[in-house]
C-alpha cells in the first residue's frame, strides 16, 4: 500500500511512540504548515536519536504495516543501506494521505525558492518547502496547475522549475540554490527549508535538480564520479571522515569554489561557509564527488 505525505514537512521517526518534540510539532501545526522546530527541540532530535530522516509534502511512501496510529514506511526516493527499497521509519498515519500512485516517474516541478504557497481550488492555501515536488497538470500565464494529496492547486511559475530540465551546469545551479539558506539553523535529519542536516542539505539540493544521491552522507560518498580535490568545481560534494579521513564518513558539504564549501554544519550550528585549508575539516577530507 502506498501513501503520500500530507504535511508540508514530516519527520521519519525511529520509534512509533509519542515524545515531547512530536507533541510540540502537533501543537505548532494548529497555526503553521511548514514547521520549524525550536532550538531546544532540534537538539533533542539529535541527543535522543528520535528521527532518522524527513519528508516533504507529496512525497511517496510504501506502507509496510500499521500499528495503532502509526505506519511503518519505506521512502523509495531516499536510497539507503538500511533497506534496498528505500529509507525505513515510522510516521503518524494522520500525516499520510491515500493515493493510487505506484511510482514517481512522471514529470515533476520542483520548488526552487526557500518556501512558497500553493492555492487549492477552494481558495485554501498551504506553505511548502524548497525541494517539494509536484506533478504538472496544466500551464497558465503566471502559474502551474499541479496535483497534490488534497486535490488540484496552483503554484507560481516563478517559484518552480522542471526537476529534470536541461541545465548548462548543475553544479552552479546547486551552489546558487544552496546560498539561499545561509544562517538557516541546523536540524538533525532535516531535508526541508525549516532546517537541514548536512546530508539532507546535499540530498534536497540534488533531488531538486533530478539527481538522487542517497540520503545519508555514507551512502552519498559512494555515489558520483570521484575526483581529486584539486580538480573540484562548484557543486561537487566534499566528504569528511573521522581518523583524519580514514574512518567513518560523518559530514558532507557543497564546494562553491576558492577552497570554500557551504554546509549545514552541526547540531546547534547553522548553514555556513567554511574555507577548507587550515580548518578542522582539511585533514578529514576523504572523498570529492561530482554529479552531472
């Protein structure tokens, strides 16, 4: 059984049980669509290992089983070593909507601004995140009509682009999009403009351009063309590992040129620019990869 995410953003929880952070999210949804957790709750997500990933409105999930108010799901668009079908985890049933879709292979429009608004046929609106994908139904002068879990809606043409449109240089596009998020607070497991973790940042940037690179930094480090750091170009991904680059991969950033990367740094930090040479990251650099 497949379902679609019916929230603007929704975490993939490690356990099917209520917790204080989830309770705060449910309360916040009474007044907001795109939920940005507090700094304190962002730290709890990390310290208590509450979540493994995040999903955006209209994302497809496969439901493995239902237990009470919860669904054990697989996220096919988020490639993972944990399950060959996609990223596994738990979601509240109320965060999911019914669908007869079996795949996501139709042409998609991707939101390319930090956040925008869709308007349903009844006049209601919803705020959605950068990277949210929609199937295009029709084109109008200033908007597209799109399919959503809650019926047809319109979205500004200026705020979306075809996910798989031909690009002169994907890397440059990725950097330009990434720089929109400077100073955005880090959120463990996040993939939305309400807060990214390091690999969620890379994942959503490349998914928006039609490239699926894996969800976690370890998986991402195996994908793409491997190149020398000296040959790095804007948009290439830089991976860092413990034990001076010989241990487990723990971080990823997006190279922007001139020995700098943009990255969602660490819990308690934010999206920042860092010069590699002379930084703590220099001895940990282990892989540079390119996706074109």
